[in-house]
């Protein structure tokens, strides 16, 4: 880091914290006289926290209706975050059937067979490394044959 020596103590100094994380600032006061050197240190920690949620949305979510027996697919999606790389994001995809039962899609799966008439709601949750979350939803109305 930057070290300031022999600077006036009655002035204000500004620092720029350009990344998220923990910063440590150490103040050291040295009093020198002909007999001994007195040294006093004070350490302050500053935390820069990412509180901005990621962005997520479904793209080409054109299927809004289906019939009982049809297979419906989780729409394609895009997401990004201001800090966390996409590879390090947590993604949870699910669908809720008309009776409120939640089905979570395991990796590599993205479709469900519609056994009942009613609304099927796809929910996509993304979370960054700081725990900030965002959701996207898409509803498909399933009608009886």
C-alpha cells in the first residue's frame, strides 16, 4: 500500500477504495527525543461491501400457453453482476406447478411435463459472491385438452 511519512497531522487525507473487500489503515505516531523513541499505532479496518444485486432476465420467453401433457421448457436467460464473474454466480432454477409444488431443475435439465391445468411459474434466482440475489419469473398457463 501507500506509505505517508512526515506529513502534517492537522490535515485531512483522502483515499480511494476501488475494489470490494477489507482495507486496513494503520496510523503510527512517533515521538522522538534525545532519550528514547515513543511509538503509538492505531489500526482501523474499512469494509467496502457490494450491496448491488445482480441483473437477470429471461430472453425469448415466448411460450405462454400449453396443454396438459405438453412439455414446457425453462426459457433462455442472461445474467450479470457488477463484481462477481458469471462462473462464480449461484443459479437456482425451479418451476411451481398449479398446486404449489416446487420442482428444482438439476444441472442439465430444463423442462417439465404438464400434468395439471393451471399456472406453471418458472423462477430463476441468481446470487453473487456477496449474497445479493435477483429473480426472474415467467408464467405458462396450461389448459385441459
